[in-house]
C-alpha cells in the first residue's frame, strides 16, 4: 500500500519463528516471501534445496527493500538439516493427509508459536514448493500441521500469500491492536461539549430569529434532533468554527436583504 | 500452496463486500488480487480508472483460475461512481491522515462488514494505487478507515497482499474454524481405549514372561509409565496392530531360542 523502502529498519524480533521454504521454485517468490515476512515482523528465513540455486538476483528485486532478510538467510540440503536446531516444527498443509498430527488454523498456530517462543524454544514453519506442496517425508519432520481457514473451493494459494497470512497472524497475536479506534492527529482537535453547546446555541438562536422554529409545539423536538445530529461524528473545533461562520454569513445576508437562495 | 485450477467453482458468497481498486497500475496486480479474493471467498471487484485501461490479458494470466472474478468486474471513472450503490465504504489507509473517522483493524473491519451485510446493506472496501495509496479525495468517500496491524517498520505492502489479508479476515469472521483440531481420515481410525488396554495387557504380559518386570517394587510404576506413554499421541488401530505384531514376533524369536539383539 505504500512505496516506502523499509530495508534499513528490518531487525529480528525474537522470539520469532523461522520460515523454511522447502524446494522453492521461483526466485521471485522467495523475494516476495521476504517482503511478506518484513510486513509481519519475521526475519529468519531458510531455504531447502532451492530449484534454481542460491543466490538469485531476481529475489532481491521482488523483496521491496526486505534485503536484510535475504542477506541473512541460510540454505540447506535437507529438511532435517534445516530444522535440526529447532524444538517445534509446523507444516503448512492445505489437503488432508493419511496421517494423525495436531492440526491448527493459522490463528491457533500463531498463539501456540508465541507460547513456545516464550518458553525459550525455537519454532519453524515449513512451506512447500509452489506446485506440489510438502510431501509426506517433509511432513514427517513436523510436530503439527497448519491448515488455513480459507475458501475450500479455491485453494490455489500463492507461496508469498501463504507466508503473509502466517506472518500477519503471528504479528497480530504478539500484541493485537484494539479492533476499533479513532484516529486523531494534532491538526484536528475534537471539539469539547462546551464548544458544541455554544455552537448549537448559536444555531438555535438564529433559527429562532429567522422564524424557522416558530411553531412552539414542534420546537422542542426540532432542537433535540438538531442536537442529536451535531453530537454524531465528533465534530472538530475547526469544523465548528466553519459552521459558526456559515451561520453568521447567512444571517448577515438575510439582515442585509440579500436573498438566501 | 496447491496448483489446483478453481475457476469453475467460484461463485459469489453473499453478502460479501465489494473490493474497489482505485487507479490500479499493474494488470498483474489486478490478477493477483482476483486470486486472493478467490482464496478468501470474495467475488465482487470494481476498478476505478485503471492506469493501462481494461481489459488487460496479463491480469487473467496472474489470476491462477480466478477468471470469473475478472470476467464479472466493472470499471468506473470515479470513486463516487464505484460506490454509488453501496451503503458503507471502508478505506484502507496505512498512514495517519489529518482527518477524523473511525479507524479499524482488518479484524475489526471484518466483523463490522459481516454485521452490516447481515442487515442487508452493501459494503465496499477501497484499496489505493500501488505507489501512493488513496488520496484525501478518495478517503472522503469512505465512512471508516482500515489500518492493518502489521510491522510499522516495514510498511511496503503489496496490493494483492493487502487484499489477501482483508479477504482472509472476512472469510475467518464468517464462521471461524476451531483453532486446533485433529485430522482423521478413513484410513487412520484412532484406536479405542479398549483396544489400547488390550495392547498394553499384551505388552505387560510378555514383559512379565520375559522377566523384564521381575522387580515387584518397581513393577507398578513401570507399568503405569508404559500406560502413560501409549496413551499419548492417539495411537491408531493400524499402529496398535503393528505393535502387537512386533511383540509377538519378539516373543516368537525368544521362544525359538534366536537371540534378540
């Protein structure tokens, strides 16, 4: 969504899980994976038997600044070698296999990976090759499976997208943001209720003066509805000033005899 | 993760929000967005003033089978036209603006979009151009902002990744899977406790016969530990049969005088 080059800021956030790409085919996808890892605050990347060898310049071009992740990655001949120093290994596995292991959603896995990391243990997550996915021997290296909660009618998930979802869930599980918040910057102070009342008084006074509220039976309800309306949407000081100005201007025109419409 | 072509299965799941790409630059990204939408069960796509015009054959090549989404999309000259028939519009906005609107996380927005859809209202989500993101005029068309809970030190989020996260959250919020479940297929029945007891009895009987459990002070604890071990990990019927066979075979060798080791 932004074009900012963030390579310089990327640093390991530990404990963070190791992303292990098993027999990846396209260098572009490895670069896109590094970018997705950067988005989700992951840093540790390992490749098992990349099809076209390593390094590949095309990966750096697709990483959108996540160069440090690529610079620091390690290459391994086998899955067993890539997971040798880890304590827990998860395998992303979109299709049921004839195997019994705990199977987690991405969200469930993210929570468990944090819990494991908080015990000082190291986790890895296996992602299979673009076309075939992990094979049974790869999965035999894993303690648990991860299956994403996604549309079963369209399972063609890009490798970098698969890493993105896991990295995102890991990042959110770290310290989730409140689901709703209101953005306020120093340029836009929300008006106090006192300021709002002052404005509504101004408005009602001029409505009275104009005859708009001349029906006494309707006046109370109409004023209340005006108040409801202006309470909604957190008016800013600047917005109220603008509205004050509009009212004053309309009054000035009416008093000077200029037609309103 | 899989290479399955799922184009034929894609159908609208309603109520589902409309994805609106504002001034998208690369046709490849539009195709990748359609693929991500298919993964997350979204269907309705609109383009506002695509830079290179429309249609673009490259989009279909990157959609990995999500052709029906591209075939059905509509093109609009302005954001106002693209949102005209919608009731609520969200704008993805990674950076704070000098504006006051409700700001939601992707997860919070997904919950709200479902709530809105369940009231029979139509939602749209605006995604900005690859480099610059949405501008202030675009955002003025939106009721609420969405800011993803992702690493603030590396904000370079690919357009299709941005759509993927929102589509994923929408799909998960629809009917979230249990965070942990155990996969069972018809080829791997988990053994009953009766079958497990039967196996442990077999094992203990042969341990007794072999003299392995001859110390009466240790026997109780050792049998309990064996039981603990085999309780763990949900043994399957087939695994128990294999273990039965191993014990029988070891016994047969001992009885026939063949050395064990």
